[in-house]
């Protein structure tokens, strides 16, 4: 599996080097995002006890980082799996020496590697631009939340992949989850601004729990005891992650035996 993942990573990196414009666009997009957030932060007033205390730049930047992780671990995972199935690559694995679920699991390797690189770059720039507003001593706590969030999103991506092959459409659910998270999940504004009933539901979105933990640790210096609520929510979903992942991979394996790609 590791050899297959490294081979796919090398192939994707070779494709990226052959198209440098794409890398330039990504760097340019990151620069634009930072410039826009800094501009909004300069115009933002922070009333004492307001909904977004402190720096809106850091608040929204963490939201974008969490959304980036969700998008690449779930949506891009499902898209790449569906593309590989349509191209017949997974069908070949089903009859070859490579196990089908190995070929499925390594689909998001390159996107996730690039995503984690962007997260690291965003974090370095945040520490450079707002060094006094970050509680870096709580970085391990934030890392724990990121690891649990990655497991949840990855299992969701596997589930979306299985549904996508069964329904013969790319990503039937991932974009819906991402869209709902953007609108109501606390990416750019606090969920406390939502009606009470809706806020209670949104608190159980995996991205919302992830952002609550990251922001609580790095922006407010809270430890695990103070973050018990988001830790419980995200931990519950992370505990279910391996079960969802196993069920999704078993379902995909059975589908590959009976369903042929559209071009076959």
C-alpha cells in the first residue's frame, strides 16, 4: 500500500510540474485570501464581548483551514475515486495483484499532502502576522482536533465514494456537507448567531466541532478540560470513523465485482 501511495504521489507531482500554472494559481489564491482577510480585519470593530472577540483575520483563517481539510479529505477523495472507476483503474485492481481498497484509500494522498502543506503555510503566516494572539503552547491540543477531524472527513469521503460508484455520479454528498458547513458551520461567523434550535444541530457538524477545538486551543489558550464539549462531539464522530470507513470499503469492493465503468 505504501509503495502504491508513493507511486501515485510521484505521478501527481510529475503532472503538477508539467503544469506550473496550476501551482502559481494556488499560491496566488493563498495570497489573495490573506490580503482579503487582513483587509476585513482592518475594517472590523471588535466590541468587548462581541460575537467574534479578537482578530477576525485569525478567526476566519482557521475556518478556511478547516474547510480546506474537509474539501480535500471528502470531496476530492470522492471525485478522484469516481474518476479512477470511470477510467477502469479500480476494475483492473479488482482482478490484479493490488487490492481494490488499497487503490481507493490512496486516491486522496496527493490532495491531502498539498492540503496539509497549505495548512502549515497558513499557520506559519498566522504566527508571523499575529504572534501575540496565538497560544502556541496549545498546539498539541489543536493537532489532536485536526487528526480526529481528518479521520472523520476521510471516512466521509470513503462513504461518498461508495455512493458515487453506486449512483454513477461523482460525490453525491460531500459538496452538500461542505456547502452546509460554509453557510452555517462557523467558517466565517460564529454559530452563536444562529437560532437556538439550529445552533444545537450545527454544533454536531464535524467541521464545527473541529473549528471549536482549534480556535479554543490556539486563540483562547484552552486545554482539553475546557474543550470537553467539542472534544466529545468530534471524538464521538472519530470513533465511528473506522466503522464507516470499513463499511464503505466493503461496499465499494462488492460494487466493483458487479458494476462496470460506463466506458466498458
